[in-house]
């Protein structure tokens, strides 16, 4: 039995009847502690090229750092030029706050990624999230960073369609959350080749859903 709070709300990849539609993520901007640590984590550990560094147009005493997340979409940071000490303690989560950022990774490199995080002193947790596999760590300021990969190869231009179909299948099955078999069935139903990723076993990490 599912626990969906609003079962009558349609979950679909169809475009909604809204005044306009976005065409994708351009960039996400966060407040950084200092330039050195920000570059040290996002460029030197996660491997995001620093492609632009300029003054913040709204506050010239701050630097604006642009990192390419891997597909041309940007993650940017506003950092005061004098900087602040980084703080890897827990963040204060509340309405409107950022819970975590998630980035994709190549599943064939999962062991290299885990080794790199370990070598850099960034503790991580590894979970099987049903339709995807995730590593969770923290950046230099305690922001939770998820590195996620799909269990199967999904064409980018059909990703929303596949997830919506997996949702439909899991609801019909009465499953609590989307499972690997729901994703596989969705690919088959949409005539998309089923190409599984080679990933290690891991717990779901979901309370009460093991």
C-alpha cells in the first residue's frame, strides 16, 4: 500500500497547462565560504571545471565562480573576496533551504569515486535507492552532496517519460517506492533497450522500507 499524500495529483511527463515551460536548468547559485576551499572541493575532488570567475554584478566585493557540472549546466558560487572559514558541521534545514545537491556519475567509475572521496577525507554513505544508486557525502561547508547513477541506461530526452512510467507501474503494484523492477518494466513498456549498470549491492537506507 502506498502512502502518497495526494493520490489525485497527476504524475506525468506531459507538459502542464501553464503560461510557459522552462527548457532546462541553466545554473544554480549558492553562497560559498572562500574561493580556495570552494575550488578545492568542486573542481579538485568532484572534477567540475572552473569555467568563469568574475565579480558578482550585484556585489562587486564578491567573486562569482562558475563550475561546469558535466553537461554544460552550471553550479555557481558567490564568495566574499576576503572569505570566511569553511564549516563542515551540520546545516540548518528549514522551509526554503537547500536539502542537498545531486550530480550524476559514470557507474563504471564508482570504485574510483569512492577511493577519491576517502583519500580526500570526505566520509560517504552508499545506498541502493531502488531506481538509482547513490553516494552521499558533504562539501567543505557541510552541504550534503549526492552522487547518483541510474540502474539502467536512460536516454536524456526520455528520462522524464521513463520515470513517470515507473511511477505508474509502482503505484499499480502497490509498492512503497519506485524499485529497480519498476524501472526495468518502464523501459520495456516504452520499447527502450534494457541495459543494466554494473553496481555493487547496498542497503536502501530508507527507514522502515527495508
